[in-house]
């Protein structure tokens, strides 16, 4: 399929979704969301985007900053982010979505909406934005080439020292030939690392590899500031807590290294966190905190022995800072457990199943080939499984209720690898 065909396919599908229920397809918690509820569903994403603004040069005042959202939809994120910029622009392939965004942002004079081609940012000038961001958009684009085009264009319109923060589909299961305008093309961390390296960009964050929500932060290089002091490794803790320890594997097998004097030209492609001399997977280099310290996160390398382990930072193959220590604990045993049961379409309806589809989240499950579900003793049908977080591991399982299921209370039974996870009460609408 040509790029032009992909663009028209996306425009047609997203115009149809906007006409049917724009708020649902942008924030699919439930159907027929009110505007205030719809905007509130983006609160966590807005907080994470605002946190990235600390990376921007402090010499540029907030009212002088310009932002661009790729795939703005009806303006759910633009509305709260308007307060952080003197000018904010949104572009979307769907003119129906743009029409709704104009209504939602009509009282904000510094918010500007544009219908785009679906693959480039041709209407925007070179080096004209400080911050370019995108959320839950690239994961719906069925072509790697179109997404690469968008990312390259984002680099073009970004000012030096500007930031790109975007999210792509990182699910390993997704394959190009099975992609459509809902389940788009998937990316590995290696592909994104190569992209940053090829274009000479600083890769500052790569979070959620192997998940549907793989986040990436890039910075366009500008004038380098020579460090005024030698880097010092100040403290090592677990990445999820302040404890100076981490299990050898599992969800908490990651560390945070606090560094004083980290050079501003380091990135994930040049910086290694070594544990007992073995490099982990560096995933995050934060902005300077108020005390000047910078946090560097890394997933531990596999097969570590327990006990105290030395931590070192290496930059471009040379030792940058050492002297850190962390205690490696035995990995806890995996105990399969059911995290949640909700309706598969209207997620916020909880265990009241209104669509005929059930969504189950399972954790600490190494393999789902032994999955079985029953409702009132009858096997469920049309089972789909997704490994949504490999490090845990966490699975999403969607299935249809048996055709004979009557409205009212019902009992759901889940079995994984011959382990009965229990019986759970649901309500069938």
C-alpha cells in the first residue's frame, strides 16, 4: 500500500470514529463521555508531559515557548497544556477531529488547529517549536514509513535544545502485515535507538519497551555547556523506592543512580550503567533537580548474583564515575494472580459486563498457553492475549461471554497453568 493510500485510509477511519464517538476512541474508558470526564482522563499524561518541560532551556520564558501536538484529536491534551506555552498548535489527519478541537478550544486565542496530510508537518517552518509531543497516535498508524516520516519532520521543526516526547506501540506481538488504523505498526527499543543515533539526537528516555505504551524522549543538540566539575555518583537506590537494593529479576529489578555533574551531552546511546562490570539497559536520564542532581535509571542485567554489587557509569567506552553500591536480593517467586476484571469495551463499568466482552489483567504469569476461562461453568470464546509488560510479566486477556450467558449475576472462573485463580462475581447486562 502506498503512503498516499495509508493517509487516506487513516483519514477515512478517524473521521468515521470522530462522528461515531470521538471521546471514546481517543480515551476509550467508556462510551458517551462528557467533556469534563473526557479531559480528566488525560491528567496523568499531561503531568508526564509537563515534567519533560524541565528539560527546556531556562533562558526561554514560558510565554515565548511554542508547542506542537501530532494527532491532537479533539484537544484533550492541548486544553490543559495551553497554560504552559505562549503558543500551542495541534495537527490531525481527521478534519472531523479538528472541527471538534476548534469548538473545545475556542476560548483560547493562543491555541491553533490544523488538518494535516497524515504523514508530514509540511505546513510548519523549520526550527519553530520548543516542544513536540504525541500520545496514543503513532500506535494507530499502520505503516512504519509514515511514523518515521512524522518523527523526522518533528526533528525538522524543532529548535536546537528542543524536546520531542512521543509514545509508540512497543508490543512484540504486533506485526506489520496485521496492522490497521487501530492496531498500528510496532517498534522495538533498538529501532528507536538507531533512529536517534542516525539523526544525531540525544535519546534521553526509552520507557516501557515491550509494552503498548513505549515512551521516547529526544533532544535536538544545541550549544554544549562544558561541565564545571567532575561527575560524582552520589547515591544508588531501587528505581521504584528509596531503598538501596533491588531483586535480581522481575518488575522491581531496576535501579536509579543519582549523579552530580553529569555532562549535558550524555544520552542512552552513549551512557552505560554497569553492575559488577556488566551493562544494564539504561532507560532514563532525567532533567536536573533543584539540587543539580540528575537521575539515571537502568534495568539490571540478567543472571546477577545476590549480595553487594558495585555500580559504575561509563560514557563512550570510558569510566565516567564509580563508587556506587547496591544490594542484589533473590528474586521473589512468581505467583500468578488476577489483577482486575472489567468490561472489555466500557472499562470504567468495572465488573458490570455491558458489551459481551470481558477484559482480564493477569500478573506473574510466565506462559498463558494454559489459560482457560469459564462463565457459569461454560467455556469462554474468542480469547485474545497480549503480553503488555514483559518484565513483570503482565498479560491482558480479552474474551467473549458464552452465547448462552443470561443477564444478571454470573461466576467467572480463571485457570492458568493448572492453577485455579479463583471464582469472581460479575454482572451481565
